[in-house]
C-alpha cells in the first residue's frame, strides 16, 4: 500500500517563533513539544521509506475573496493579515525540507479535502495510507482524519508532531480522533509497511 505523509498547516503564521502566533499559547506548545524538529525527522523518515510527502497550508488571495466572513476560524484573517498567498506568513516553516515533486495543497477551509485537488492527486498516485500531523490538532488534524477515514484511506496520526493551543486540548483531540485512525509516535511509525 502506498503512503503519503501530509504535513498540515505548518506555516509561518502559525508555527514560526517570529510569526504572529510565536508568543501565543499555540506557539508555546509548538516549542514545548518540539514539533518542528520532530516533523523534520518524520519527513526524512518518510522519504527514506519511499513514501510521498505533501504540504498543506491555508492560503487566501490578497483581497481575501475566498475567506468565509462568518467563520469563527478564519474571519479574523483579513484584519490580521494572516494566510495571505505570496507572503512569508503563508510559507511553510523554512526548517521543514520540501522537495520538487512534493504535493502542495492550498486550502481555504479547515479540511484539506474541501474544494482542493488533494483527492485527485492521492488517487492518481495510488495512495492507500495517509500519515499526517500538524497544527492544530483540534482543527486541521481532526478534519483530515475524519475526511480521510470517510474516503476509505488507512489513516495514521503522528501524535508527537501535533500541537493545539493547550496540552489539554491536544489530549482531548487525540482521544476524540482515535476511533478513526491509528495514533502513533513519529519514531515508531512504519511509513512504508502495511497495516
């Protein structure tokens, strides 16, 4: 079974220490949990195992035409200047190694499956297993797991490469999605093997 490691929303606006969330509770959790170095290691392990790698990020046009004005999640983005395509904040964190040929998905909602070419790309590559991680656990990770499960993928979450705004919120989210996926640690997951 072919696998892909999807790195979810690990963009400067959310996870970089000098970004707008650097001093926030989310930024503190990202640092305390060592999310960046663990994700780097997971990407390297995935590549060595022959798995595909994909990067998902939130991105809006400079005029924010795709941003839902009534969304509790995204409605503040235009005022704060977050997730603007072409900006440093919208870029994937610079320590995360990207390569030519990696899947790149820009989304306008929480789930990477909603109104994006992700499903087509996964099917074209013959992907059967999605390994994923990122920020935040309660938003993009949960949405990815549930949507992937309902599309009949085998799903694995790398718990130690995910973070939320608090340790409690992260734990609750992991407990919630455990029914829809396997929860593993990044140093133990088999990126190339069968379930």
